[in-house]
């Protein structure tokens, strides 16, 4: 029963996100809006409930199964990938490098912030 209530919470937030996207005519996916609303709720609440934690752990143990539809989608569009492999490859390489650079910069800023905060505490 615990997992059922956790799944219900996740699906309810996804539904709310889908409804908001539909009526507000937003260009972002409804599940993303639902997850942002769930994040805000968890921050305000100050923690994750037992049912939501249980279903999250269960979903994470089976995370690899969630990538199967994406793999099938890639194979369905294999001819397009074959035709546009250079531009897709460059886009993937550039986005990966930008992500790494941004992550390194953010890590450097956070380490500096944490060091300054510790000096102020001591």
C-alpha cells in the first residue's frame, strides 16, 4: 500500500503539470512542470515522505528499463541519424564540453563559497 500511495503522488503531480502546461500553453513538458511543483512542495514540507521515498527507490532500481523507449526511438530514426551524423555528433560534443565546463565552474564557485562560509564560522 505504501508504494501505491507514492506512485499516486507522483502521478498526481504529473497530471497537475500536464494541466498547467495545457491551459497556460507552455512549451515545456508537463512532467517537468510537475516535478518542479513536487520539488517546491518537498522544500516547503522539509523532507520526503515514507511512501514517496519507497517508490523512488523502487523506480531507481529499475531505471535502466526507462531507457528502452529512447533506444527504440533512436533505432526508428536510424536513417536520419545516418544522414545527419556530423551535425548531431558536433552538437553532442559541444554540449558535453559546455556541460563539463559549467559543472567545473559551478563546483569551483561552491568550493570557494563553502571555504568562505567556514572561515566566517570559525
